[in-house]
C-alpha cells in the first residue's frame, strides 16, 4: 500500500464558512486548499444531482457534498480556476495552490498529494505567476456577499451617524 506523500492545509476557496476566499479565516472546517477536489475541476453539475452520503465511508464526492464544498457556487469558482489554469497552461490544483501562497499571511501550504506525480505537480505551483486580470477574476469569483448588516453599516450616512463623522488620525511618528 503506497504511503501518503503530503497533507492538506485547512482552508478553502469554496467553503463559505472560511470567509469565501482561499486566504481568509482558517478557523472552521474545510477540505483543504483544493476544496475536497472541487477546485481541480473533476466535478460537474451532474455530481450535484447524485444522492450522496455523509457517512465516513462515503466517496470523496460524498465528503465534498457533505462538507459544503461541492455546491453550485463551488463549481462556479472551480470553472474560474480551470479557466485561469488553461490560460497559464497549468493544472487547476496548481492555480489554487499558487493563489493561496500569494497571501502574505500564508507561510506554507500543506498539500494532500496521493501520488508522486501529484506531489510534483503541486510543488510546481511555486512557479505559477498571475497577472492582475487573472487575480481579479479569481477574487471576483470567490467573493462572498456579506449581506446584512455589513452592507448597511458601510453606507456613508450610516457610518457618519455611528461615528459622529469623526476620523482617526494616525499617531505622529516621533524620532528621538
């Protein structure tokens, strides 16, 4: 039996509980940077119609459905990742990993490769570079509508009423 050659970093672009972007909050469960395989492009909308199981002995698709990463929204994000991967002539997994590694708070990303080939592909994500348009496309696809009350509280009138139109000035930097 072959041994595992890596681990997963618990974060996900398709897990809305994780803040909706690959780089956000790492406090809740998810199925890793690749969203339980969703961001690799291996699932389609047909997989949404197949009844699944939330039993531990289920398939990977079942686990992705039960964890909330295999959703219509997750597949839409995966389509964007696949499109960027095609533009760059790399795998969707490499795009998702490279996107994660761009965030300044990410020191490393633990990967869940099952084969030496997957491990090599995942390591090659270090060589992936994005242009501004590709990054904007990825961020737009994974943006989460925060809903009420966030949108309401960001309105200029509401901000003015709640803060008394006060502003915070930065403390002057003094050199001694």
